[in-house]
C-alpha cells in the first residue's frame, strides 16, 4: 500500500514538472524578438499588424503577403522600442498630467470632450488605454529626437539667403509636390557585394514600377523606409521641404514620373512624383505673448511648480508687474531678461501644449499652469493679429523649412545607426 502511494505521489510531481515546463515553453514560444533588454511578444506584433491591415484596407491598398507585412511591422516595433529604451536611459519621462493635457488637446481639435473622444475610440474598437500609451510613446520619442538630433541642427543666415535667392520668396504662388518614396537600405560599412545586391534589387523595383506595378503596394511590401506602411507617401511638400538629396531630381520630373536610383548613405532611393499643383500665399495669425517657466528637478516636483505659478498668477492679478516677476522667477533665462516676452509667434513656432493653451487665451488673459516637456508655464497674451507674410516672417519660414529638412535627413541616418548597433535577435520561425 505504501508503494502505491509513493508511485502516485511521484506521478503527481512529474505531472506538475511537465506542466510547468510546458507553460514556460509556450511562454518562450510567444516571444518573437529580443531587443536589447526587452522582448516583443507575438501578441504585440499581431495587434500592430491588425491595426496596419485595417488602415491599409480603409485606404484601399492591396494587402501584401502576411510574412511581408509582419516583417515590416516588426521592424517598426523594434525601432520604437530602441528609442524608448534610449529615452528611459536618458531620463526622459512623460507625467500622467502632461499626457492628460495632450489627450485633451487632441479631443479638442476634434471638437469633442475627452469622454466623447473616449467613446468614439471605443466605437472604433480601440482601447483608450492603448491610445494613451501610444501618445505617451510618441511624446517621449519626439523629446528624444529633439535632444539627440534637433539640438545639433543649425541653420545659418547664409543658407536662408541662398534659399531665397534660388527658390524665391516664401508666400508667393509656388509649386507643391506629392511624392512617393521607396528605400532599399544598405548597412553602414557594407561590402561591395552587399551594395551591388541592394542596387540590383532597387533597379528591379523600378523596372516593375515602370511596367505598371502599384507604387503603394510595392512600398508596403518592399521599402525599408520609415513611411513604408503608409504606401511610401511623403505627402505634399514645397521644394524647400523636400530632402536636398531629391530636389535636383524632382524639379525636372513630370507628374507620374519615376526617377532613376538615388544613392545616399542609407541606401538606394526610388521616388515617384504622384501629383503636382500650385498653392497661394495665405494670411497667418500671429500672437505676441510672454510667459514664466518653472522647471522641475530634485527639489521641485510637478505639484510644487504648479503651486508657485498659481501664486505668481494671483500676485499679477492683484497688481504686481508680470515682467518684474518673470525676471526674478522664470527659469527661461532667454525670455526672462525681457520680462518673459517671447515676441510674435505663429502656428508651429511653439510646442503643441504651449501653443494650444496660448491660442485659447484672450488678449491680456493669463493661463492656468501649463505643462510642456520644458516644465510648467503661465502664459499671457499681449496682442494678436492677422498678418500677410512680411520679410521677417518669410525668413523665419525659410529657416524652419531648412531646419525640418535637415532634421528629416539626420533622423533617417540616426535611426539606421541605432538599429544597426543594437542587439536584436528575431525568432524567424514565428514570422
């Protein structure tokens, strides 16, 4: 009898061990890639693939084979995770309150309250929590890129002058170009055989496109570019907004043309001029504003920064001079010396949260504390007017266009380098 009990006990223990091993094996099988010190689960990949497929279907783009789109989406997730990891190591964070402000701003731009926006997302089958996390990730990555790339980009007066001389003045009737883009990437320090293989692949793609193959479908299936899943669509751009690598080619193209291969450090580029049209100059709303900034640190958290700004606002309302308080309290030393005055600004000149709060103020009104990636602000609008594009505004627009173009080019190289230098182990059997 004792022997029978012992045998039953051993069988039970073996069953537990086998069950535990099976569970662990199933868990390991669900990991589709290791990215540095993080993993990508198959469920995560499937979720993103489903979202992309729905988007492509809504745009009536033919869906490529499953393994192709899974590979494209997996690369996007890998690059995003690498950026999130770098941001985390760099101490970049987005507080819950800052996230709520961004979401409220998005809802407002869609003429909805946050609750209405939440219900609208639910009606489309989208989790509000997942939406918030995607926005958090977008903010973090934008801050990382601003630090890693934006801070290094400089635009000289000479470049602005040269642009005005060669491209004409901003604000006059000019041409808009709608471009499609496919990239066949080449790793840094690639051998001549690897380069030749990539070039042959790219030339083969051009031949297929010239024989009638759909450009968007081809971009989704074959492009290594960051916009591949959008069908390679670069959107409408002025000549000044087109990457310098493409400008000399695009200016000679007609609608529907596919250019010859363009080589860059990232690889071989294929561009198609999808459409072309003119655009007229327009009136812009300019706002003259000032602010007081309180940065957070080890001693000043979000609550303390808000409290200080609310106290300063109360003092201003009671009669204290805004400019005097800005000079003595603002952490933005560039504007503090001018009493917090940031001058005349137009659409896109400031970060989204600041600009949104400023645009909702009446003249002389002072905002509640507003959080951006730079800290906490109170804002006062001093004046607002509609202006035609004057000389100063033209130069400012040109400077920003050149800067965006440089950032775009540098970002592509930076992302490629980040990916090439990272440890990534992909379980090819799960693709």
